[in-house]
């Protein structure tokens, strides 16, 4: 029998040192990336690169490892057929995300039902890391002396994936003191395991659902959480209260989630709570991390200004894509408040508040389309519309004030709550990245804005583009107390169900932007120009060190059109039969209650990354060929630095 492959592990010391330059079976298909002239140009750009939030985290990985070590256990027993692993018996699938697959399992030591997320060490989505990112990462590791030998692309991707997992495990291991965050139990790994296994609390009602056939429908999942007289507004109020507690806890830990949305909120019937899950995109404030760096605050601010999250849920202050007249993100916690507002809007109205033909269109709508017509006098509705979905982040309600408004035990009995939590406003002004993609998006948005402005002259229904004039609403806390603690609020048209379309998939364009920007935020010696007829793109190399112009003549809508609609992949059903037999043998009533919610496994397309032109090329049909050629040229430029 051939010797078993040794694969990198969460805990580096578990991988025998002789195996650091391992070659696995599938690596043979991926030749090592050797230092070519192309890579050398990356090296020179690396030397000019500013530190980033992630490079600081990476530099301090030893500290992160120390913190997660107590939660990482070696795989001691597993069956080939994957029915058991250590003390866990695996049951039904709960669904898949971009990075892994979740299964229900039963722990024979705690007699509890748990969720196990199985993340392949080699990303199953080959598009997860671009060639640029991989090469850049390899060069970074080399420059830091972390690796000395040549490394295959697959190997590098595995290590990058491992770092991502370490960060997420670190985040959840720090957030174990709230019932409103899904609790990490432990992680399983070994040098022979192709996957990392993350064990957490099981939330039997699954993801928060919002989409329904009729606005007035009450979904079965909602009724399980609120068995008595459930209504849309009562359910939305419950989610608002639970998420406020969850976000307040995250805030107290210095954690910004950055991807709050229905599919990252899990419902648990046993504890009768909604919980925040999926900390993969989160960041912690420098002050809350156990290491220091002179550049940390500046890097943190820059990181805050990157577009991370899910387009339809991204706050307006992130959507301007380089328009220097717009505000920067100064208070990261307000990003989560906005996303919570979008989530609650979905529950109330059975639709997304801002949904465009494509991601750019969505960003444009988030910034420009006012929601003032939705104000209807209902306390809950108006709180969401006016205070959470306030486009001006400084006027948007902060988490502490929200808690004082709506949580019975924290209500502020003073006349009015102040809106701005000064303690979390940053004094450091972030450096804006003026990379080509941002400028490109900027032009696109500016063009659209002009068009919209001229439309507005004709159509008075829409308010001014930047509706900063919405006055803050101060809700009388006396009546508020009654309203939120007992009264069924007046309902607007409803909403709920989770939607697993691209509209709800996280997007991260940051590494791409970084890859092209040197420390001045400019692109190294590259100009992309379009010809006069705007039909053909030419790529030139120049020696100019100034910001390059970057014009792509192709209709961007065609490039980034969403592939799914929110109508697909939804309406999961309950499996009341507990058919996988994973409920505890003790059969106590609590365990019985914790019966299986067994949704159809999600079949998601991978990330709706707006710069993922490669996917577009692979899926392009003939009538888009002209565009495809442009994109191909563009990719050649992106991957090779040449036309
Ligand atoms: N602790 C849990 N309890 C019950 N179900 C869970 C739990 N964690 C995840 N799930 C289910 O498993 C599915 C996949 O979860 P996962 O976190 O991988 O997906 P996701 O939220 O789409 O993440 P990603 O953003 O990484 O793609 C989810 O749809 C959810 O219903």
C-alpha cells in the first residue's frame, strides 16, 4: 500500500517538518510555480506594498495559533465511509456553503446533537483564489522566509485556505459567551485529513427564511420560533431583538461581522433564539486583538473601506466605489447595523430593498434610492426604515442606542437616546485605494448617476439621490417599552425565507484591488485603453508611474449579470420524522423538541464575485463573444501583466 499523504494541518507542528515541501497526488497535475520574470515583477511590487490588515494578522499567526490550540483536536478515529469521526456519528446533510458542507451529527460524549462543517483543505471552488492572489501569496511567504522551496499552486491554495480557517476559528473561539452567536465546540484535524471539521451548536430550524409566496404568509419556521399568535411583525421584532443582542455582544468584543444576512442567521427552537453564524468575513478592532503593530489602526481603517460582504446587504458608505465626494467608512459597526436593517426589511416586505440587474446596479440603488415612501407610522417599520436603513452612517443608529430602544432590560428611560456612539468613531482617516477597478466602477456609477439625475428631473416621485435629509426619528421610550415587549406591532407587508441566490452570496474584491495597487494605490506601469470605436480593447505597457487610465468598453452589465434569481433554491421543508435517528437516545422532551430540520441541500453557484470574469468566459455564449475577447485580453493583462 502506498504511504498515506501528509497534508498541512491547522496546527503546523502536527505536520512533520520533513513534509513541508510535500507533493500530493493531485499536486502532480499542478506544476510548481517557479520564479519567472513574471513573478519577479510581483516581487518588486511586493517590496513596495504597504502592510495590510491581513498581513499583520498573518505575521501574528503564532499568537492566533496559541489561542485556538485548546479547540483543535486530533482526529483519532474515523471510518472510511465517513459515518463517524471521533465521538461523532454523522447524520443528514444540512447544506453547503462556498467553502464547505455542513452535516448534522450526534456526540456520544455530550449526548448532544451538533453541526459539523467539513471544509476541504484544498478549496473545492477553484475560483476561490485567483492566480494573482496565489502568486502574490507565494512571493509574500518567500519574502518573509516562510517557504524556501518552490510551491505548487494547489499547495499554496491549501495553505491560504488553512490561514482563512484559522482566522475564522479564532473569531468563533473568542465569541463563546453569547447565546446569540453560534457556539464553537471544537475542530478536528490530522495530517492525513483532507478536510477540517468544525463542530458547533446545532440550530434545528436552520437559516432564517424570508421569501414566501404571499406577503401575509407565516412560514412554518417562524411558527416554530413563535408558537403563539405569530405575525410578520412579531417575528421581525423577535429577530431584531435577538440580533441586537448578538451584535451588541460582537461589538463588546471589538468584532465587526461584515456579512449579516438571513442565511447567516440560524434559528434554534430549543433555546428559542436566532443566532449569528459564519464569521468568515469578520474583523476585530486592533485594540481588541492580542498583538500590536504601528500600522494596525491605519490598516484596519483601510480594511473597513473594502467591499466585503454580500452586495444586496452592503451599506451605502461602501458602495460609492471610489467617488471621492462620498463618505468613508469610519464606524465599522454601523455596517452591520445597515445589513441588519436590510435583513429586517426582507422579513417585513418579502423582497430586498435594493436589488439591481447586477451588482453595480444594486450598489447604485443602495446609494441613491430612498425608502422614505415606506415610512408608515408603524414603530417597528419606521425604526427599520429611518434608523437602521439610514444612508448616512453618522445618523444611522448605533448598536448601544438600538439596544436601549428595543431591549426591555436595557431601555434608556431618558427622554431621547443620542444617536451617535462617539466612542467607536475613528479619528484616523483611511487612505483610499485609487486602483483601476475602483476608478472603473466610479466612472460607471458616475455615468449612471448623471442618467438618474436627468430622469429625476422628469420624475418627481424619486427624491434627491443622496437622501441625507431624513431626520432621525426619536421614539418615545415609554410607549416603546410597551410596544416592543408585548404588543403585536402593526404589520406591513411581510417577508421571510432565505434566498440562496447570488444576491445573497458574499463577495470580496479586496485582494484583487490590492494585487494591482502599489503603496501609492497606483497600478504598476500598466495602461489599458480602448480605441475610438469602443469595440476593441488594447493593452499597453508604459513606464508611467502615475495612476493609469483603465477603460473597458464592454457593457459591464453583461459581464456581471446575476446568474440566479432569489426565487430559486428556497422553501426548505421540515423533516419532522427525524429520519436520520440522530436525536438523543435519552428522548427527553428538550431533545425531542430539537428534532431535525432537514432542508434540501443548497446547490449554490460559487461566489458572485464581481471580478470573476473567468467564470463569465467559461459560461459565455456566442452572442457575447465580442465581450469575451475583451475580457480575455483583460485577464491576460491581469494574470500576466501583458496583452
Ligand atoms: N450550526 C448549524 N446548525 C444547523 N444548520 C447549520 C449550522 N451551520 C450551518 N448550517 C446549515 O448548513 C448550510 C451551510 O452552511 P454554511 O455556513 O457552509 O453556508 P453559508 O452560510 O452559505 O456559508 P458561506 O458563506 O461560507 O457560503 C446552511 O445553509 C445552514 O442551513
